[in-house]
């Protein structure tokens, strides 16, 4: 099932900040890239690899606010789990 969500301007800006930062982790950049790729594409969903990276970033105490914002957006756009 496809989610019909797109990345907000605020989340896209945060993702851009993360991608430009030299100090951002690989996981944070992966989640940010996924977030930006879904900016105006309601049919795109976050891959499982990007979801894992986003989750890792959210759990990291050293991650920046921008990285966590981008990661949260990426996780919001992942497909629903099958029950």
C-alpha cells in the first residue's frame, strides 16, 4: 500500500542541512536523502534500509535536531507493516 504523504518544506530544509553538514553521520545522511527524494512525490516510500538508518539516527543522542527532523519525516513515509 502506498502512503500519500510528501515531505514538508521544514523537513526538506532540515534534510538539506544534514546533507551539507560534514559532521552528519552516514545514517543521518541516508535518512535525509530519502526525505528529500520524497519532497513532491506522494507515491514514493522510504526503503527498509533508509528506515533503519532513520531509526538509528533518532535513537542517537548525538544527532542534531535537523537530522532527527529529517529522520522522522522519512519514517512517516515508510510503507505500512503487514499484519
